[in-house]
C-alpha cells in the first residue's frame, strides 16, 4: 500500500503495474478503490494548503520522510 500511495503522490502510478498488482494480491477491488481515493484526497488537501502557503505544522515538528525504496535497500 505504501508503494502505491507513493506512486499516486509522485504521479508514477500509471507506469507502476507491479505496485497495483501487489495490491490485488492483498486487497479486494473495493478496498483498492477506497485506499486510492483516500490517498488522492489527502494529496489534493496538501496541494491546496501548499497553494495558499498555509503550513500545517512548523518545519521543526515535521517527521522526516524516508523514501520506501531507500528503506528497502537498507533491509537487504
């Protein structure tokens, strides 16, 4: 799910068949739709807030994002 959410967020989902196929192994079609919609709604909310220069939290309070691909490489 994290890979799919990241693909939706960075707009690479149309070319990431492996991420979508992995979802189908775990989730029902309705669940995939709901998870995808949920991710897209949060992305839209973030872009709206960014557009209005409206930070949700101070930079010092933000969790530092680590790309899931980097984490996977660390575990190998």
